[in-house]
C-alpha cells in the first residue's frame, strides 16, 4: 500500500483496504468520505474510488482557511444573495414540467441525505440543485455563465477549485 497514485488512479477496493490496513469496513468508508469531502478522491458507486488532482493547500486547516478568506467569503455570500433569488424567480416562471420534476427529485435526494447525515450526498445535491435552477432559467448564456463563474470563484476561494 505504499505506492504513489496519480490522478485518475483507482484505489484498492474496500475489502482490500480492510485487509491491508487491518481496520473495519466502517473506518474505511468514513476515511473515503472524508477524502471525498476534501476533494482528494471521487467515489463512483459500483465503480470504486478514484484519485483526484490536488488543488488548494491541503495542510491549511479549514478554520484557518475560512479566517484567511473572510473577505472572499463575504463577497461570495453577497453575490449569492443577489444572484440566487433572481435565478430562482426566473426558473419558477420558465421551468418545464420535466425540470420541475428534476428539482423535486433533487429535493427528495437532499432530504434523504440529510436524514442519513450523508454530508457528501448533501453537497452533491446542493450543487446539482443550483445547476438545475440555472438551467431552468432558460436565460441567455451570459446569465448561466455568470452563475457558473460565481460558483467556480467561490470554490477557488475556498481551495476547492477541482471539485465537481
């Protein structure tokens, strides 16, 4: 287990990790969940866990990162307060039945992940929700581009530029 893994490399299976590290399966799952939240691996159900490219400063604790990025966070939330209600209003007026169904399905996924305390699932559902709302606005490319740029800038400011 001492080999270096390149981005895109598949990690050993949970079973192999349990045997090699002599720990319980729940410990392996929790470690993979933490690595996924940190943006170091991507877990694809039924396929395995894959190494992601490293972005940001891995050695900076989250509390320090948040305190050093306070101004960026403030701007991020200010921009969200302007963009999100406007996008939601447009989406509410313009969404097709299929898009509304996708939004409902997304909210069910969010509720399910919340009840299961699945943080990775919550983050994924939140990101997907914002994508669905942006698409449902049917606004021109500039509006969608502005929302995407805003989300990417927020991730970059938080050291999560490579996250999906």
